[in-house]
């Protein structure tokens, strides 16, 4: 005799937010747990992966020589398979294929045969970059650094390059004053690159002919000499810094051409004692 279904009371209605679900045992449902079922496609993929992992990949020298007749082709294949960059150009034919086979089979490769550039990179299509000029030598008339009295850096000095100056670009300029009264300047940077000229590459694209450095660095040079006179560039720099106001004075007077007086302890207590005069 079939069992008549019962209608749940409002108190027995399913609550989707409850922490425990309904008891299905009373409704005659089969509560026996089912085993985990693996999709057949996924199972086949796992088996194939296990088989491939257990079978080592071996490369043959004859096969490499047939498939990759040039050193560039061989370098690119090794790079694709292992990520290792080799330098095989100009090597003996048998040697370069042996090195490539060792790299492909996971054998150690002599550092002599390793390279640094991506083998897919065509250097003939790269835009050459001009060599960066060294920093000019420090003026030999300046005192040693242990005689430094004070230093000041401004980031608002106009750029010496006309094109950069027209764009409103500035440079970092370091001023130093020494105990003997000499003042120096040094433009520290920044360094930037600028494309120069144009040429058409083999793909018909327009590209720069060369990349040149915008290098404003000067090395440490004299602004004020030991006798107090200004160099030609020193007159311009002093005038520029005097235009930069600080309250009722200017940056040249308050930060660069500063006066420091030192005296012994006795002179501080008695300014009339000439035995402890200020320096």
C-alpha cells in the first residue's frame, strides 16, 4: 500500500538560510552516499600527463641538424624549449649542436656558451644609443672636501640645453662654500635621452637614427675665486640666485655665501680677549 504524501505545516517549511537542511529520511529517499565520480575527459588528461612525465624527452643531434640548419634557428629553439640563451654563432658545427642538445636534455652548459640577449632580437633594427659622456673633472684650484663650510642644492636652475629650457625644465645645482672663501657649483642632472634624426627601417617604419644623451652635468667648477672675484659663469649664477627671494633677502646671501665665525670658549665669555680671537 502506497504511503500518502503529507503536506508540511508552516513550521516545517524549508528555510534556505538555516544552518541544517531538512531530514529526507522520512520521505523514503535513499540516503546512501554516492561515490565521487570523475569526468572521463579529465581522467584521461591526468593519465596522459602521468605518462608524459614518466617518459623523458630526448633530443637527437641528427634531428637537430636537420630541423635547425643555422645557429640562429638553433638558439631560438633552445630558448623556446628551455628559456636558456645560448651563444652558438661561429662555433664548430658539431660543438654547437652538442651544446644545444645538452641544454635541451637538461645537462649543464659551460658558461662560455651562454648569452644574454634574446635570440629573437634583431640588433640591426635597434636604435643605437650614444655613449654617455663622463662627468667633467673637478677644478683643481678648489680646496679639498674636508675644507667645506656649507652646501646648498637648488632644483630651480634653468636647464642649460636650449630645447629643454624652452620647455621649462630645470636642473639640480649644488653650491659649496669653503673655509677660504671660494664658492663652487656643480650641475648634478637629470640625465635624459633625446631621439635624433630619422630613418626608414626595412618594414617601412620611421624611427630615430640615434638616441643622444641630454647631459647637463658639469663637475665641480669655481664660482668665486680665493681673492673674492667671480668667474664669468659665477656672475650669472650669483645674479640668478639673488633673484630668488627669501623673505627680505635672497638665496645667495642666506644659503650660499654665508659667513660663519668660530672662536674658542674664552672668546665667547670675553670678546675683548684677543688671545681667543674669532676665525
